[in-house]
């Protein structure tokens, strides 16, 4: 049980240290998806 708890604490620490990188990556992915969605309408015009 202690091993599971220490693993959870270490993952929580990694998330606390890298939340801005995760947000940065999510923003890039959202932008690419939005561009692909808008690009799919290019042949309609």
C-alpha cells in the first residue's frame, strides 16, 4: 500500500512540475484540430 501511495505522490509531483507543458501541448493539439476542421471546408468555397 505504501508503494502505491508513494507512486501516486511522485506522479502528483510530476504533474505539478509539468502542468504548463501539458497545457502547452494541449493548446497545440487544439489548434491543429481547429485548423483541420476549418481546412475541411476549403473545398466548399
